[in-house]
C-alpha cells in the first residue's frame, strides 16, 4: 500500500506558490532565425529521420537556444527573453533566482548583468565548495540580488529562500524536475508567497512544451519521461500551424 501526500498536506505552514506566465513576442530578426531553424527541423523529420536521431535532437537543442538568445550560438540578434529579464531586473530591488537548462545562457546573462548587479552563479563548472559559498552569499548578503544557475545543477540540494521570485527562462522536459528547481525557494524558511515567472514566446517551442506539460498535469500527476515529452514536442512542431 502506497500513500501519497501532497507537499501542502505535509508542510501546511509554507506560504503559497503561484505561477505567472508572461507572453513575449520575438522581434523580426530573431523570428527569422528561429523560423529558419524550425524549417530545418521539419525537413529532417519529413525526410524520415527518427525522432531520437542525433541530428534531430541537436537541431531541437539549437532551436531551444535560439528561442532563448541567438547570441549563445554566436549569432548577433535581439532576444525577447533577455530583453524581458533585464527589464524585469531593472524594475525591482527584490532578490531574484533565474534558472535555465543551458549553461551558455547563464554565462551570457552573467556577462550582461554582473557589471550592474552583484550576483552569484551556480552551474556544473563550479566546485561543491564554490556552490556552497554562492548559496551562502545569496542567502546572507543583502547586496547580492541575483542568483543564476542551471536546472541540472542548482535545481536540487540548495536552499534559496532569501528570494521569493524565481524565473524559469526555459524549462526541462518534465514538471517534476522544474518543480524541484522551484522548491529551492518554496521550502522551510520561506516567509513569502513564491512567484514563479514563466516567460513564454508566442508561436514557439515554449508554447508547445507548455501545452504538453499542462495537458499531462491535467490528466495525471505522474512522471512524464523526458524522451516522451521530446517526441510530443517534435510531433507538434512538424504539424502545419
């Protein structure tokens, strides 16, 4: 017999957690790059290339990176997400935690923001001691406003309750992993309601992934394998829109 209890039931004294999707629109230069890469992905799929083929997965990864910021692929272009993040950070004095699946994007944000705002970074390139020191600074130093990190590294084993604002610049392929990252803030010691900001670019892989994860969440609270979500995303993006 397995008894499942929700986090709310086990820890009823935790503040609430709420999600805030923000719809964004690409500028023409980014849209042109993105559509070209999406066409390349469609051509691969239409040629009969398997969904799990390395070429398909590599193209899908580049599509997700273009959706974040083309500059992480070495292409000079605007970025709806980066512009949104910078504007959001400039408009508040609150501490903010930002997650991405891509270390290159975290490093890009670091380059853009570190000259203006004291920040810490937690990625796979940091040692265990460096990660612990970054968490300590973010938690205890009021001057350190930003904590940037990858979902894969910063999404578990750390406490970031000094902030109640978390941004998922992009998301992993399943909600349990995303939720685990959010729970770095939504845990014992958090005094405020946690705001989860989800920047979603219109007519992009963001919307596809959002719809699939929401559909799965509505149907079941079970675990959705990453491979299955990738296949669902690829199948959706190859359909005419």
